[in-house]
């Protein structure tokens, strides 16, 4: 058919976007597995934070405060938001796993959101396959 330069650009950028989405899913799943394997389990105190005017995170993510094995108190933003289905109430405790090498890397047990990472994998594969199909039709 001959789609020209524009068709080639769409195919290349689509394929690159798909590869990036796929790699984001792979990295996310690898990080989840790593934290499950090496993470130190502790209970973290949930602390509500005052939202700043420039804070656009919806819903806002609370702060998690916990003590590491060596006695340091660490406070990090929760990797997951508080929802009606899975609330993170102010003053409550949640089980977390933290990376002993970098305690700022945390995983809230039971709320890993692996489905999101699998979604990135699937999206990446679909976009790459779509780009290949489009490339075969256009080029």
C-alpha cells in the first residue's frame, strides 16, 4: 500500500510505547516479588496528612510511620490510597514490608496492586501487536 513516512512513524512510536508499557509491568512485578521476598514485615501507623493546594493526588495517600529493625523511625507516603473498600484510617495500623536496604521502599501487605502491573504487560503486548499489524498493512 505504501503509507509513507507518517505511517512508519506511527508504527515505530506505537511499538516503542508498547515496549515501554510492557517493561513498566515487568519492572513493577519484579519489585513486588522482591519486596515480598526480602521485605521485613512490620506494622505501620497510618497518619493523615494535610493536603497542600498543589496536591492533586486523588484520593490522597496517607503517611505510613514505622520503626526499622535498627531503631530508625521512617515515615513514607503510602504506595496505595485509602479507599472505601480498603480504608487506611488515621491512627490505624497496617501490615507493611520494607526493604532493609532502603526503608522508603514499602509494600502494604494484601494491597500489592499486581493487577495494575499485569495490565501494563497486557497493554504493552496489545500495542506492540497492533503496531506490527498496522505496519504490515501500511508498509
